[in-house]
């Protein structure tokens, strides 16, 4: 008989070879595929294993399963519930979150505004002067940076004054 | 929401009963199919998680067979994916053929498993060696281990997860 062939149900010999890991990888795949869809063979396989000693799960096995379920169950609940229930659940979740959120975090915008006001007051009072260097150095820098602008504006003013004088006859061209 | 809470509570009770009754069987099946102690524990956990999620579709007739079917599906998917990842060497093929010879009794296999686990735990450096040995060999919960070691539970849990990852790697390396 072809070992890969499975009639309507697995034979006892096939089941035993699978349970004892005596099957080839190809056989194992066929056997597992069959059992995944057959109640009778799945039940018989369980009985074979129960006849021998069984492994004991580790102490955190149950916790790990529960944790995995909890991590995903909330999302699934919200997705599978009717829309009205989802909205209510979402509102309740926000309310619970606010209840547990310290008041300080809820007044964050107020804190930002307060910090900005304090900064402006300190700036006007000159508290940050030390960080901007000595006043002479600052003025020199400012003077140097505005020199070209002043020169250009002076030239324009001189030019416009000259034209004005010409127009009034005080100067000849 | 009350109705949902009641349904969830009932489902949780069913899950607890399933785990209490069938966790050993499912774990043994997964280990028998895969040969990897740590992977089989993961597959067994995934079996119960999937069973919980699919509880609505269970007809309530034969829960043992239903769980076994889920477990075999998980094992089959794992074996297929691990077969894709590694091409078997000639030695592995011969090992498979040698498996057709008469195998030792199950008690001896479990004893061999315990010895192998103990050997791997012993090969870790401290504090992982102690945590792994206490957990896998002496079956102590991390809370108990933390009490005995007079240290933080979170610390022990972190050490446990690292130890487990190292053991899983060592196990796989021995298989190859």
C-alpha cells in the first residue's frame, strides 16, 4: 500500500507511525493535513498520545495564553461590536483615560502659554543679556550689519535732495 | 456592554477548563510533531489562543478533537515554514530514515528530554543558568524564583525571557 495514500480515514499503522515520528516529511504533511480536517482521526490520535506519558506545561504557560488574548481581545471586541456599542465603548474608554490622567497633563496648553509669557517678561527685563554678549560688541555688530543699508538710504536721500534743489532753481545741473 | 461582559466571562471559563484539561496533551502532540521543545510550547499556546478566538464557530460536540485539529494545523504550518527555511542535509535525511527503526519507550524519551534541557540550562551563564534551571527543571514560577533569590520579580522575568531565547537557539543549533 502507498504510505502516502489515505483512504477515508487513517489506518492504525499510519497513526502510530505519525505519533512516533516514524513518518517521512512528506507522509507527515499528508497525515497532518488529513487530521486537521477529520474529527475521528484527530480523536484517535489524542487517544494514542493519552495512552503514554505526557509532557507538563511550564509554570507561565497559562499566563502567556491569557496575556496574548488580552492584548488582542480589546481591539477585536471593538471591531466586532455593533456601531452604537462601539461609540459608547470609545466614549467610556476616553472617560476612563481622563479619569486616570493627572490634572497636570490636561493643563499642558496652559503651561505652554505660561512659559511663553515668562520668557517674554525675562527678555524685556534683560535677563538674557549675558547670553547675547557685551552691549558694545552687540552695537558694533549691529552697526556693521546695518552700514550698507544706511549708506544706500543716505545716497537716495542725497540724490532726492539734489533733485529737489534743482527743481527749485537753487542748483544748476 | 453588559451582555458582552457576560459572554466574555463565559468564554474565559471555557478556556480555563480547556487549558487545565488538555494543555499537556496539546503540548505533547506539538512536541511529538516538531521535536523542538520551545517551539512546541509556543505552538501549544497559539492553539489555545486560536481556539478562544474561534470559540463562536465550535459546535460543542468534541472539544478534544477540535483542539487537536487546531494543534495539527499549527504544527503543519510550522513544519512547512521551517522546511522552506532550511534544506535538509544528507545527515538529516538519513536521520529521518533511521527513525523508522523501533523507538525507545515514551518514558525514556521524556527522560532524555529532561536531561537535554538540564544540560542546556547548565550551559548558560549566571544568572540565566539559575533562572532557567529553576523554571524548566524544578517548575518554579518566576515569582517564587524571585522570592528565593531575594530579587525583583520583573528582573527575574526579564532574565527568564532572555534565558528562554538562548535555550531555544541552543536547541535549534543542536538539531542541525
